[in-house]
């Protein structure tokens, strides 16, 4: 169900200057992505601490499932919440995904007994449902409240909060380890901390009104859309025009060649990029361990690899994501070209044991920002969330690759994983 109306309200949304309510929406949405990144990637450090704290050594299968389960369930979460967003509305759903995420984070921290690998995997599965749901909801909310001039910037800023979550993981880990507290308490706190940012913003998500774009284009409620717009932003807009409701089935949508090409172009690019990104980030402690001298073992080995991870995320991910704040003024194709060259070149260099792939994160915010620009048309309410759900499919592929890598790393070494990423990047280009 979509709606077409005179441009007064839509023009108000598209043309209003970037102001406080835009940044409020960014913060409420972005903290979810911060939490998603932290919760996904902290497991690599936690699995190392578990063994040092007295847990039995993990089998290859157990280690691989711990690394990949949240990625696998994120696919399910994105598809479920993507559909619910369109069916029930943004307001009805927004915030529930964070409640699920909080339950998964706290459960994994405080309801997992010693050597309870299977129980921890179950909690990670629940956590992943919430993460996938946040992928679907937060970017949609930000895109629908954004103006035309800075939509790419604002959506890119939401995704760029992932870089802060990536960096927070190793920094918090090092802080807790250096504090001298027991390792049992350290891993519990590391998992529990993932619930804090979500708890901070869940109230504000539940209080947000339904987005005006959804009310207009899906529900056909022009007056309600104008009322919500004024309530949230303080900006009055006309909603007196007659509206025309247009019904479109999924069959009709999927027959649109332009939609299919757009979906494949954006989701396919994301698939190939995340295939290289997720596993290498989650397993950074194991992969960077080859740079640590053999004489360094135990807790000191973990500290060293965690420090390396912090340097990679701090010097590459952080400055690599945030250029999306300004690249919306530039040509998208130029940004994509820079992104691919930097990312693919770094993996090829690592094949020959050059230090970690710092530039693998350069301009990762670009594809995240392009999607809403391409999908802002009459069927956006349907296709936007289908795309977000599709975006999590590479998480599933990456989870399987984590398992594959875990099964062969003892025999072949981590450097065999990097040419695989490089080849995927060439296809992506």
C-alpha cells in the first residue's frame, strides 16, 4: 500500500535544514549500531578469556559456532523485523529489537555456567535476533526522517557508529584486564556491557512517533503524518491534499526490472563486502596472533593481540567510516572506486604477511549511504526493508566461512583466508 499526495508535507521533510531533531534521530538510531558492532565482535576476545579463566578448551566446532551464531541469527532477525516494520508500522516495532538484544546480552553474561558452551551459543542466537532487527529498523527510521540534501550523510553517520563499537570492544577489554579483576568477572562484564547503550535509548525509541513517510505512503493518513511531523520537529506542514492510494502486490513489485537491478546492485555489493569484513573482524584476535612472538603466551598473548586489534580498529575503521559525513557531496562512483582499491589491495598485501589490513575498512560507510538514495521511490516502504533483510545474508555466509576457516586454520594458517577475501573483493569491484 503506497500513497501519493501533493508535495507540501514531503517537501517540508525533504527541504528542511539539518537541525537538532535530525541529530537526535541519529543518536537514537546510531547507538543501536554501536551496540551491534560491540556485541558481534567482542566474542572473539571473550572466547580467548574463557579458556584462560578455567573453561575447557573449545573444539573447533564449538569455537566456530560461538563466533558465527549471532551472525546467523541476525539474518533471521533482519527478515522478521523488516517484514514487521512494513506490516505493523515503524513505531509499533522500534525498540523491541533492542529489548531482545538486552535479554541476549545479559543472559549470555549472567546465566551462562562454567563450561556452558551450548547455553552461551543459545544466548548468542537470541542476541543476534536483536542485532538483525536493529539493522532493519534503525537505518529505515533515519532515512525516513532525513532531508534530501544530507540523507547520505545522516544514514552514513548511523552506520559509522559501528566503528566506535568496533574500537570500544578491545579498549574495554584492555581496561578490564589491566584492572586486575578476575578473568571470570572480566568476560561476564564484557558481555554485559553490550546491554548498556541499548538500555539508554530503548525508551526514546518507544516514544518516537510513526514516521510521516510511512503514514503517507503506506497508510494513506496525510493528516496523521502532518501531526506527527509537527509533534516531532515543531514544523507545521499542509496535509489537506487528497491522497491516492495505490495497491501493489509483491508479484508486481518483483516484476519491476529497475527494482530488481537496484536490489541486486546494492545488496549484492554488501554481500561481497561483508563476506570479507565480518569474519576478519570477529576473528582478529586469532589472526593477529601470528604477529606475536611464540615466547609470549597466556594472558600476555591475549593482551598483545587485543592491543593490535585496537590499533587496527582505531587507525583504520574509525577514520575509514567517518568520511561518509562529507562524501555525500561527491560522486558515488568515485567513492566506490576508492573503497574497492583500498580494501582489495590491503588483502593482497596481507597475503605476503604485511601487517594487518588497515585499509580494509576504508569507506565502508559508502554502500550503507547509497541504498536509501537509490530506493527512495514509490515502493520504498516495501523494498527498503527487503534490502535490509538481504543485507544480513552475507552475515550467514560469513558465519559459514568462520566455521570453514576454523576447521582449516591449523593446517593452512591465517594467510590462506586473506586471498579469499581479496578474490571476493575483485568480484565486488
